[in-house]
């Protein structure tokens, strides 16, 4: 076999498609291998560049191939799609995409980083399941005329009402009680996961620095560190905010600047945490009437929801700077000037 300069690999559960080219960009390798055959093939292959789509299990294969001495590049699937030819496999497209000089790659995560991401993912799932179950309990109880105020703290009161109300059918009381036990178990599991997450946060110096930014907090700081293993790959804080989907869509044409809503690109959970944290900061500013001069001026000109997204964008850029430089957050001196009795 001729010398291979780079290989594109299309992964799956059992079958792996390989496409390799030489220094003259001529195809010299087209193989379809099973799992064991693929591992054996790369073990005996001289070190070369290998491109893989950044999808499920891609980090595992990247680490394995790196242990064989190969240079592995992970490419986002949306960057590979433009190079897919009709009726062709993705391996050739990956091989072509990785040759582009302006191509952006995904850093390979370590096993420890992936384990930390599992922690965040499990917390998200438990929170989602708890919300779903609480809505189910409220819906069933409302069918029998039992309601309580909004909030998870009121759910225990609703379960107690159901347990005391002997006018309800025995089957309904039994099923709602079963849901209540499941709800209690979910709460216990969530508390355990959040305790583990807080322990991870306290053990990470970068996460502690990010938590000092108003509106981020321990959960947001941990997610930023876990989901951004290589912040130095972004050229600036604005590129980082754009990666999170916090920058407006550009509809400019013919020299006229027209900006729309945010792109909603990137990680939805991380973007949501930043926006929710910014909303809490705005609520505190509006209640107390004090805040940074930039935020006070923004709230006078823009609606609260738009201001929350703008603050999330700014916090993302600040977080990128702290992660890259290792500096600590320095808060601006608060000013009085937004619906405050002291400003009158």
C-alpha cells in the first residue's frame, strides 16, 4: 500500500469505512472494516492523520488511535456535510473536510472530562424527570379538585391533601401515593448528584474563579469548565459567545446592517444556564436599584428579556477571558440609578 497522508473514518457500531489519500491527494485507501479489524489495521499503520466526525463514541476512538501514535482530528458533523457527495459515504467527506486550511476542529476529551460531563447530563435528566413527574401529580390531583400554589415546595402539601382526603377513590389515592414515592426518590438522587457536582466545583480552581461572575454560580461555572475543555481554541470572547449561540443572526445586505434574534447555536443547556443566571441578576438589580453602570443603562433602553440575553453574552465573554488568562473576576463599582428610592 502506498504512503497514506491522511485518512477519513466513518464510525458506526460495527462497520467502519476508511478513505485515505496520499500526498498528491490521490485516493490510495478504501476499506470497510469491522471493529476488531479496524483496531488491528491502525495498530500496524505508520503514524498518520486521521479525521473522525465528532459524534457518539468519537472521543473514545480518538484516544485509542492517539495511543497508536496517530494524530486525530475531530470535525463537527455540520462542517462535514457540505463535502458529502451524492451516494457516497461520509469517510471521503471527512477526509476532504480535514484538508481545508480554515477548518475548525473539536478538542479530544479525556476520559475524566467525559465522566464529568456525565455528571452534568445526569443532573439535567433528573431535573427534567422531576418536573415532568410533578406536573403529572398536579394534573391527576386536579381531576379530583385538589390544587396547591405553584412551586415544587408545595408538592408535598398536595400529596398530604391526597392522603387525608378519604372521599377519593382508593385506587386514585394509591396511584398518586406511588407517584409521590417516586418523586421523593428523584429528589434524593438529585441531591446526591448535586452534592457530587459541588464537590467537583470546589476541587477545580477555574470553576471557582468563574463562579465569582454575577449570574453564573457554581452550576454554571462547572458546566463552562466541563463543556469547554480547550477555551484557547477560540480567537476571542466574541467567538466563544457565538459558539454558545448568544450572538444575533446577521441579515445585513447592500451595506445595510440588519441583526435578528440570537442564533441558538451550540449547547442549549449551557446557554440556558447563562440566560437564567442573568435573569436573576436583573431581578436583583431592579429590586435594589443598584448595579453596574452598563447594566443600569441597558435596562433603561431595552426590555428585560433582551437585557438578560445581552448580559449572558457579556458573561460568556468574561468567562472565556478568565479561563484563558487565569485571572480573577473584578467587579465594577455599582451605581444607583434604576427605580431606586435612594436615586430620587
